């Protein structure tokens, strides 16, 4: 239990549900854009079309998911102790994307914030 939730007399999970999750949107759309860096190594750029500055990058699909979650929590100033308790449901989103070179290149996923479950 962190010091702030102790101060409020709440468990970490209750604190996250009542104090932290109310500052997060219920869902966040994130785009995964595959590209190549200056040395022709594959790289995945991560951004949110709805939140300027919510960006990251990764080398693999798993790293992209992890970095996207971290970018969301950082963007919304979620404290590290609380971030460890927050989970996301991740769903693919069908969305028309305009990319002249490769219209199928972008992968769009929606990160839905789940309420912290009580142990």
C-alpha cells in the first residue's frame, strides 16, 4: 500500500478505482505504424490520433503493446505504484486509414481501461 492510499485509509485497489481511473478515459485509440529506421531495421511507431504527444516506438509486437500501455499511463500521469495495478483490454479496431503507399500498414487498437479487481 502506498503512502497516499494509507493516508486516505483505502487499499491500493480501491485507491486506483476511485482516485486514478477517474482521470483516465475509458478507452484510448492507438495506432501502430510499421516503418524502417535509418539503418533499415524494422521499427513500430506508436501514437494516438486523439491525444497529441502520446507517442512511443518499439522493435517487436510484444514490445509495442507494452510501450503503448506505458505511454498511456505516462501521458495521463498515473503514479508508478498505481500503474502496476491497471490493466487494459486490447481490441483491434476496424478503421479506414489513408496511406497511399500501403493502406493495410497501420494497425489500430483500442485500449480499454479495466477496473482494478479486488483480491
